[in-house]
C-alpha cells in the first residue's frame, strides 16, 4: 500500500482518491482553490464512464441531477433562427441516449462526497511548489511552506498542471493550441429560456455562443468562444481575459451586450484555450498524470469527463493489482489507456471542422474495458 498525494480536486482527482482509498491506500488530496470549485459548463458522462458511476454507487443520483433540455435552436450572427431540433442538443448529443449530461459542479459534489466517505484527506488553498523524487518516495514542497514525503504523487491538476511542469517540463512542450478560446460562466436567466438551448455561430466559428438554462430555469450557463491564434496571457488574470472577450465579441450582435455585462458580474467565470495535452509518457519515477493533466482531449471531444473518470479508475486498479510495484503499474495503466485516449483526441480533431459520425462517437465512448 502506498501513501499517495493527489494534486487536484476535480473530476479526475476525486475519482482517483475514491478508488485509491477503496484499494486501501492512504490518500491526501491537495487543491489550490479554497473549496471544491463551483461553476462550469454541463459535462457528459458517457459509455464506459457510466460503469464507473455504477461502481461508485452514484449513477442514479447523477441521473437525477441531469439537465432537462427539450431541444435547441441554431442562430446566425444576427440572431435569426437557422434550424432547430427536439431530438438533440449540440452540448449533450441525442436526448434519447443513456448518456448523463449534468453540471460539472453537481458531478464534483457527488465525487467529493464519495471520496470523503472513503476516507481521503483534503487540503484546500494550497498547491505544489517542488517535487524531489527519491528512492524511498517523493518529497513534495507546498506553497504554504514545509514539505512532506509520499510514496507516490499523482497529478490530476488539469490543463495547466503544476505536477506536470515540475516532473516533466514546461507546458509549451505538451499543450497544443487548437485555434480558439472559450469562456464559461453563470448568470440569472435574463433570456427567459425554458429548458431550451441556444447556439449562435458567426462566420466559420469566428464567434460561437452556447446558452442554456439550469436549476429549474432560474440560471443560465453561458459559453462564449472565438477563433484565435495563441494569445499571451496569464490564465488566472480574469480582468485581462474579460477585456479580450469584450474586444473580440462586442460587434457580434444578438444579445452580446447583455451577455458581456453578465460576464462581468459572474461569480464563477472561467476562460481558457481549446487545447490538447499530448505526451509520450504519463509517468516518471514515482510521479504519474491522469485526466487533463496527461491527456486533455479538449472540450471539442465531449469526452474529457469520461476520460478523466476512466483513467482514474484504471490507474487506481493497476496500482493495486499485484506486488510488482509502481513502475509496472504505471506501464500497464498507459498500455490500457493509450488507445482510448488516442481515439478521443482524434475525435476532437475531427470535430474542428465536421461533426463526427455516430459510429465514431460510439467507438470513442466505449473502446476500453474496466476489467483486466
């Protein structure tokens, strides 16, 4: 059994903490934010990831929290309706499938509860500053001061992973920009939408909006995106990011002024590039990566949540499989996950210009087995 530090308390880190504890490991989760992060868009749990929810005994609760959208409409840059559908939404796919679309914050609340019940310890408001890989463990240094030795350090800290930077090298070597930026935030339902999703697409995705109601139609989740080459900025500088969005989108039309005004007031604004993380290996010594930190497929895949949950399950499974030690466990984890990751990253690249076929999506959702 290992003493494990998990860096990051979102989908991958919380799922990993739960399964490591189920297998008997000692687990501490460190998270930069002061608590589980609020906000975020609706995400999808699909394919084999639904079986992870089953095994965690929270699938029914996740299904109760799912979005209740009845369909969607696509608008042009002037706000004219181009087409509508009551069979699907672009955010969640077909309305008649078994996939579960729910708010990211609702899923992380369920995962956090299960990880705490399993006995994982949590340290909020702190993050890694150093990692020293030694024969007897990893000496981890923290922003709050001091250090502690762990048997393993597992990075589940997202696209801008501090763990990856400390153990593998600078972000520029692994993060690949996909030609656009996206913001997500919440607001009151000032558009009066009733379980109906609105998309606006101007000029070959020059600007793309997605707006839909949540919380019994009392709130909106708003996604604003625009095409762009990489822009130099601090990914934590909210003022800079909101100014950039205002500059790029102010001439789009439709409800843009109200959307940008709501953005400025939102308590949970998020902004980042559409990007993939591509790495030749996900482990070095006693450090390994899971989820977006190691293999972010980008939101264009619709599979980031499922990859994170399945990757966490399989990593915990391999670390607990036998007495061969962590090098063999990390190698088996990579061997099992790489084909699944490759399919889903390819799905996102295809989706830059064309919607993938139903067959391609189904293959990407389930092209891995949870059991060895």
